[in-house]
C-alpha cells in the first residue's frame, strides 16, 4: 500500500509540475501578445482552489491531475464585444497564434534543460557500463563482446553509465546493426563491435534491451546472507531473521551459490522446504511453507520474501558525473537535444512498424517511474522529470488536431493559403485526432496493465 501511495504521490507531483510548465508557456506568450487569459487550470473537474489576479485571470487547481489548460478570450467560442476584439486569440496574427501554441512544448524543452542543468551541478555517482555475463551464441557474443569489458560508446556517442547505454540501444530499435566500442578491463585497448540486429527480438515487458541482445551489467558477488525479510511473507512467518546465513535447502548444500537456493524455492510453490541457516555461529533448520507468485506467462512460482547481501561495488566501477556551471549548461542542452532526437526517432519507427506498439507506456508506467526515481533521490527524480517533460512536449507537437501540433498544422496551412482552415474541416480533424489519441492511450494502458 505504501508503494502504491508513494508512486501515486510522485506521479501527481511530476505531472502537476510538468503540466503547469507547459500551460505557463502558452500563458506567458499569450500575455506578451496581448491576449486576455480568462483561466489557467492545472487539472480537470471539480475546483479545489482558485484565485484571481489584477488582470482578471482565474487560477485554478482542479481535482483530476491528468492535464490542464489555458482558456483565452476567443471569438470562435465566445461572444466578444467590439471593444474586446483586440484582446481575443483569433484576432491576433497567424504568427502570434503560432507563437502562443508552440510556447507550451518549448516550455517543456526548456524545463528539461533546467532539470538537467541542476542535476549536473549537484552531481551523482553512477556505475560504469562494465559487462557482466554474456550469453553464448547471442547477438552480443557473436559481435565479440566479452565479460568485464566496458562499453565506452554506441554509434560514436560516449556512454558514461548504464542509462546512456540503455538509451543508446533503444535508439537503434529497428536498425539492422549497432556499432559499439568497448575497452578491455584495466587497459586502454579499444575494440569495435558490430551487432547484427536484423533479427533482434526485444519485448520491453519481459526483458531489457541489454538482456535481449545477450549481455547483462556486472553485478558484485551475491552472498547468501539475509539482508531483507519481507513482512507477512513465508520467510518472515517461519522465523528467518536478518543476517541469517543460508547454507542448505532440503538438505542440499548451496556452497555459497545464491542461485541454487532461488532455483529450489521457485520450483516449490505451496510446499514446505527445510532451510538450514547459521545464526550466531549455530546451525539450525527452519521449515518454511513457500508462498507463490505468478509470472508474466501465468505460471505459479515459489516465493519466500528474502533478499541476499551484495558485496560492495568496487570503486573502479563507479563514475562521478558532475560539471561546473558553464560546462553543465552545455551538457544540459546536449542531453535534452539527444532526448528530443531519440523520441522523434522512436515515434517515426512506431508509425513505420519498426517499433512495436508493445513499447508504448502509459500513466501506470509513468507513476512507477516517478515513484522509483523519487525514492532514489532528487538527482534521479530530476532526470525522470526531464525525460517526461521532453516526451510531453513532443507528444503535443504531433500533427493531431486535438494537440498543439494539430493547431500548428492548421496555422501553417493558413500561412500558405492566406486564409484559415474551414471550421468544418477543423471539426472533422478534431474527431480524427481524438480517436487516434484515445487509441494510442488505450494501447499504452493495456501495455501497462500487462506489465504489472
């Protein structure tokens, strides 16, 4: 329950902040262009809070935090007196209307730059992308990638940490090959690899991009010493305690191999197993009635609610990412630009069929991402906000009449033809845009639910 509430709260904070930024972009430029703004709302539905400023604009926080809007005086939907026509949106030049509409997505991109800038100023300690296991005969293995090598670039773009590697790989979904450079452990020798991805099968609901290519990040040694016991689960109910060292299960020694223990538990759902532990220097055997959980394919797997102890990460595997005030600005702009390019590339591949609609994520995935990043710390939450802000800006630029991009399309046509698009054509476009958007959102939500 706590995790659900934390994710929900983080989601509301993130979405509320990003919607406010987006709508403020419209609001600020509209005011600069002399348009009267009647309402600035964050959220929809029942009003929870409101106030008015000296210019008569009503500021509202509403009950449903899934969006927002800026209501401007507009002769197309309001009865506007002759005296007020100079302050109406539809009375402004097409260039001013384009500026007002484009200001929302631009505000999201600017926010991402600010978020990245603060993040780089604060700095963070990440893990170098050092390869752990490489699956035999996998795409990675066939390209010559080896364990303990460090991935230093993907398609000539530097990869300082695993986040950069993941983004680099995802950006090449649908491409026939991926160029990767690695550096052998404790050397300066750089090797180039070409991954043949023509038959790359990547299902984000089941695995990561790295694992689907056949390699995984380095992980420190797992010691069979209990580091966490989940309340009200099988292990806790049987009396297993923190710092118990597990040495055998059902009489079979695990010889320090945690995976042997896991395999036995997974294969025995709803059965009793005998777990031998060393506690305070003394061996004792505890009978545990194994619980169950269901995987993505509907299979019942054993589960007891234990986590092992990880050996400390080697200092040589860590990298400090932090910059001074000037360099951080350039890195922030570069990171935002890379996200914009990646997002547009993914959208293009989605519509050409190179990327499956199974990759779409919706509000549930966003809430989970908000909760997990906020739980790690401010720096990671800022990174998440930058990512979602860029995506919010790009989605609004799609040429669907119900979005900002659709309005920009109409105004571009008006610039070329010298006259506005007819109301009938706009109405048809709005209906088509709403249908397409609803379809995409439905697919995204179904994907989210299937991943729970």
